C-alpha cells in the first residue's frame, strides 16, 4: 500500500507551520515533506516528528531569495560557494530529522550564461552535494518543474532529468517524479513511470490542471496508485497540492486510498 506524506508548505495552512505536524498525523498521514525547514530549529521540528510518530520524507536545500523569485542555484555559475553552504545547512537538518532525501533546486536560466555552461555547473554542484550526502546515506533528488508554474526554470522535463543522471554519475542521485509537473509537460504517466523505474525515489501528486486534491482533474490517481502497488513501489507519495478549502475537508481521497 502506498505511503502518503503531507506537504506542510501547502497543506494545513489554517495553522502555523509547527502546528501542522499534529494536524497531518491526526488526518492519517505517516510522513511529511515541505519546501524549507529553516525558519524553525531542527530540534523543534525533530520534537514534532517524534511526538506524532512521523517520518520526514523530503525537504529542499536552501534555494536563495525565494521572495525575490529565486528558485535554487545549482545551475548558476558563480554561486558555487553559496550552494556548498546550503549543502551543509541541509545536512545539519537532515541528520537531526532523520531525513534520507534532499531536493536540490536547479535555479532559473540566466542570460549571462549559455545552457551548456549552466548544465556543466549543475552537474558539478549535484556531484558535490551527492558526495557529501553519500557519507550519511542521504540521496540527492533533482526535479523537473513545469514551465507554466515556474517559467524559466532550468530543469523542465523527465527526459532532461533522465539524460542528466549518467552525466552526474552518482549512485545516490535520483529523480523526484512529480506527476503534476510531468502531466503538464509530457503526459503518458504510466509509461513514464515504467521508463524511469529505478531512476526515481520519490513521487509527488496533485490534480491537473489546478493543483488541488488528487481526486479531481484529468489524472486518474486511484488507478495510478494501484499500478504503483502492483509494480512494488516502496517510496513515498508526497501530497504537494493546494487544498480547495479546509485541508481535512478534502481528504476523502486519502481514506479511500488507505482502505
């Protein structure tokens, strides 16, 4: 049976971030993920995870000035030192939270550099992060993000991510397969899952096109869940969606999936 992780950056926004762990556990989730933990201490978050018996499935490395529109820096030449500092910050939190997967955001295309220069920078930075994290049994994830939600992002398709893996050439680097982004950019979800089998270690879900609960929109998620069960998927399904209303009121799909 699938394991679902609530995305606390998007879900349970009715309460403060540190209170969302309790809400997620009470709603039936066994794991959590979110964009960034850095506004809270690692100790405070670890206490919530322990109190409510939750697994920390994933979070992102520092991604620059988010408010100003930055979306990571792994592909941006000249910011290698900042990226390296982010690796150390993420490692500190990952060790405290028992988290075994960290997403390194690629950043946006920068007109000062050629695509080839940005790709070379991305590969080098991901290799660096992977080597550091490998010593602690932690995976580095790379995630394609659709061009509608995040225009100008460096990494946009599963095929691009798949082609980068042999260039990165690290055993602890995997794709973060967000089916919402994949459906918008490429579709053909099951065949994509089959093609990438063994190359991804985390899946995220949301309805398409509006990024709400996965029981609406154009993707038949119950069927996808069944296929993943039959294929033996052992990873997490991160629920990275914006609830239509109060989070708990839209969780009928979760009860059905867990029944």
